[in-house]
C-alpha cells in the first residue's frame, strides 16, 4: 500500500475512514475507462455479427416459406396448451427417473469402488453393466425394452409404454451417473479414509460420514448437467407412443404439415433447460472458488 493510503485516526486513535492515494484514484479511473472500452467493443462486435446473421437469414430466398412453415405465431398459440400438457409428462418422467437413477447409480458406484473380495462377482457385473449401457445408444435401448419386453408375454410384466420407456431411460442414465459418482468417490484423498479409521470409524461409517459427503459435493455440477440431458432425452420415449411434448407436436404437425409445434416444444424445453444450465454454471464457479480458497489456505 502506498504511503498516502493511510487511514485517518480520530481523537482516541481508532481508524475512522480511509482515503485512497492519488495513484490509487488514478488506477480506479483507468480501470473504469478500460471496462467501458471493453463493453463498447463487445457491444459493437455483437451487433455487427448478429445483425449480419439476421440480415442473411431474412433476405434469403426461402425465408418466407420457412417463416410460414416453422414460425407461424397464430398456429403456435393454438397448439401451445397441447404441447405444454405433453411437457408435463416429460417433467414427471424426469422427476421419477432421476430419483431411481440416483439410487441405482449409487449402488453401482459403491460396488465398483468396493475393495471387498466377497463382492468381486458383483463388481464384475456392475462394470459390465456400465460398459454395455454406456456404449449402446439410448434410442436402441428404448426400442429394445419398449417392444422386446411386451413380446416376451411374461405374466406380471407391464406393457405400459410410459413405464417401459422410463425403465429404458433409467437403465442407460444409471450407467453414466454411476461413473460420475465413482469419479467423485475416487477423488477423495486416501488420507481422509485413514484419518476416519484412526478415529475409530468403521469402513461403512467412513464411507457414509466422510467419503460420500465430499464426493457428492464435488460432482454436483456434472450431475446437474446429466439432469438437463435427462430432461431432453425423455422426449425419445415418444417413439413408443407416449404422448409427451415431442409426440404432441408430432401429431399436430402431421395433420397440417406445419412444423411450428416442434418449435413450440423446443421453446418450452428451453424455458426449463436454460435456467438449469445457468444454475449449473453458477454451482461450478462456486465449486472452483471454494477449491481455490482451500488451496490458498
């Protein structure tokens, strides 16, 4: 701090206020000028790029046809409530699937990170499960489960396409989430386990009270990303006939050969996914700041 950056003391010697030096005032003014220049440059470049893109689209020969086929505002308002009602199905499916995925994926992650010799066959099965369902596209899993299970004609098995579609989504996403959780568990330093065991905690208590809280906190941002992807991929169950937002849009579009309902469905999904994405970004930044603060300490 400069010699002029000194506090002014009152009659009893306590610092009552702080007056920056002339150099500090000059630095603050320079920072404000630089910030204004950066904002001006960013605004100008954005206007130029976006303006050129909009002009290129609007002046294209087929713009009027595209506008009437994809962006019919009056038709979009007419089908909005129908598509929104289908979106409720996507949201419900996402909530139910995320709960089941969390339980199943945690089980897989714990099996894969277990060191018990007695759990070796289960560890092998968990590894095979993760490898298979991470490698097979979700669309194929939905088709295999949705059409294959009813074809078995096993008494007691449901033939509900909504349930079967949810099962297929759970089976696939559990493999992805299990790997995220496993990476979080493995990221906890072994010294944490050693310290917990030295305090008298058992293996299960160490895992419950020491390892898992740290692991879950570290993988919250990627888990939120998986939640956003899960919400979008629930639209794939529409191929089984589930009336969700995508299927509702498809039904209306097939009647009029106007694809505005698809755009309406996309906008409704964006109304949910964009806030979730921004929240994920904020969570990630807070996590990075917290790790940097711990490293500095």
